[in-house]
């Protein structure tokens, strides 16, 4: 999910860069240049330095800038869709895992109840046998029910 998040952030920055291209900015060719001195004017200070200015870049490249912005927005939309899909998938996996954990807890509780009931059955069958009210096969039957139900670590 981290990669999708980084892709979304980068695509958002791309939209910002595309929007910023519409704003006026200094062109590389706008560096100071020396003008040829005119014989009738004396040069004073920095008056001989001229900044070359031209029409704004957006006048000539407006269509290109709009297309670049559309591309950047489309990339952002694709990255957002990927991020949302990744996020939704991650939520689904977490939900599935939580349900599985809950089911395992219920199964463990039921198994514990079954083991306790089988132990009670063995205890009662043993008492009945020792009191002379039942045959030993009832104790064996109760033990036969308990052994598979008991966990191996007990």
C-alpha cells in the first residue's frame, strides 16, 4: 500500500507542477545582456544592462500547457483509483482476518466446553462404576469420547 500512496503523492505533485506552468516565470533567455552603447548617451551605473522580456509563455504554449495539465490530472485520477483499490483490498483482508480470528475464538470456546463435558462424563461414569451402579464399559466409553476431544498439550 505504501507504493500506491507514494504514487498518489507524486501524481498530485505533477498536477501542481502542471498548474504552476500557467504562472508567469523568468525564462532562461531573460538573462541580463549588454546593450551596445549609443555614442550620444553616457553610460551610468547599470543602465546598460537590459532584461530581455518577451510575451508570456502561456500565450504561445497555452494548448500545450492545458494538455500537460490534463495528462497530469489523468495520472492523478489513475493513481487515486489504484490507491483506493489497494486501500479497499487491505480493508477486506483485515476484515477477513478479524472474522477468522473471531471464528477461531468461538471454536476454541466450544472445544473447551466439549472437553469439560467429556471430563465430567468420565468422572460421573467412574463414580457410578465405583458405586456399583454401572459396568466398566461405561467408563471406557466416556474415556473414548474424551481422548479425541482433549488438546495434545494438556
